[in-house]
């Protein structure tokens, strides 16, 4: 009987994370997933029922991460998805609380979770880490200094970790999307849904499912193949600042 693959997904309550829960579950994986919103975790649990385990976790809290993940069986795949953008203004108008939330989640949260899981993967002789990055980790854009910095950090961590893990059997990859129509912009604009909707006006953005299917493709390459870095853009987007709008 073939071994059931196990994935751990952070930030699973919305957007790309939630889509990945559904895509991997549909492929027969055992899914362990966490997030800050317990009501949404409960909804996932009731929707899928079997082969899914949910637990609340704020990845910013290092001690909470250590405690919670010590109870999770070693996954074959760690998907570091938890992340957000908060605010969109020139650096000198940025809010300290927004910067702290982004850097603590996008950078330190990824480090906390990876540090908790990787020793067991390495001891087992293999596994995979996929980090959800962004086009903002490849190029910076106006009004996004702190967010772009956080995603450049994800790119640097991914590339350094891939070198650290070389020879351990652990593959390290990133999937870096451009414009994706999720709650991302609503969160960025502090709940202003009208302004968030304008982000995607006149163009066709990616859907969360497009990213999830790409993550699945990266995860299911043969063990000798590592799709190290995937930059995933909608056809209407050529770069962070070049978007075709009809």
C-alpha cells in the first residue's frame, strides 16, 4: 500500500492557503493546516472531514509555533504560505504597526515554522519546503517598501536554505505569484473593498486555485527534480508595474 503523503500548510484560512488545502486534499494527501481564524479552520474541517487536521496558530509567536508543531507528525511537504500586506503609501507615511505585522508574519513567521520542522525532515532523509513568495520578491515598486522588503527576504531565505539543505534530501522551492484575486488587497487597504477591487479592474488576475495547482506541480516532480523558483504571472501582467488593462 502506497504511503499517504502529508502536507503542513500555514495561513490556510483564506486565499492561496485555503485553495492549497482543497487541491492537495483532492489529490489524496493528508492535510495539516493552521491559521489565526478558528471559525474558518472549523469550516475547513467540516467541509473535508477526513485526512484533514486543523489547529489555530499565529506564526509570529515563536513559542506557540514550537509547541503546536511538536504535536504535528513530520510532513513530507511544508508549505510556508502565511503572509500579508498592510498599507500602500510612501515609506515616510508608513505605519509602524503595519511594518511590524508584515515583517513578523512574512519573514519571522516563515523562519519560526521552518526551524521547527526542518530538523525532523533532515533526520528522515528527505522532504520538501515550498515558500509562497511574490513578484515583489523579485522587484520593488512604489508605495510597497516594507512589503517588498519582506518578500525579498523570503526570496533570500529560500535561496540560502536551498544551499543549506543541499545533500540532506530536502528540496527547497518557491512559488512567486503576481496579481492574485484574493483577500490580499482588502487586507492591504485595511478593509476598503472598493479600493481593493480597483486593483484588478480591466484585467484578468490569477485565481488562488491557479497558484495552488502550481504548488501541486512543484510538489509532485520526481525526487531528483527541484523546481526551485516559479514566477507565476497572469497573462495581463508583465512585471510588478506593467499591467495591461482593457
